[in-house]
C-alpha cells in the first residue's frame, strides 16, 4: 500500500501548477495576414511559429491578373523600408520565401502590402502597425 504524505501532495500540485504557468508563457500566435487591395495578401510573423521564422514577412499572389504583391517592413517606424518581399517574376498562385532577420522584442514596426506591376505600385495599399 502506498503512503502519501501532505508534503508529496503539495509538491506535486505545485509542480503541476508551475507547468501550466510556464506553458502559457511560451504560446505563439500564427502569422498575421494583411490583405492587399486585390489579388493577394502579405503576412507578418513576429514570433517563431510552426517552423516559420520570427520577425519575418512574405508576399502571396492569389490571382493571375498581371499584378504582383509586395510587402515592406519599416523597423522602428522611421520612414525607411528595411526589408521587402514580393512575388515579381512568378506566376500566380505563388508565395515568396519568408524574408527574415532578428528585431529586438517590442520594437515598433510598420508593414505595408501593395499591388505592383513592373515599376508601378497601385496607389492604395494596406498598412499594419505592430511590434516585434
């Protein structure tokens, strides 16, 4: 017959509670989708998720209409585009590889998604304000 002491029961309960708290802190969210004006979307992934690198962007073209998708990120929101992903030169449907690079946690970023055709950018686009 097994003997359980109050210390063992309390210790086991504390360990289980600690695991629940630790697991909550490590949860990651899926990439955020930003719709283009038409024919595609961009994605922003601030934290690693299911094999997708953190602090990364990519462009996805879903419609064979002659227009591509371009995603740009401004790290620090200082007005300079620091990283660009696009679908230029590829037939739809197509998603670019993830463009990645480490960004300090909490850094403000702007992500812009626009339709592009050659050197022409469609005048309207989507903008997401986020943090790394």
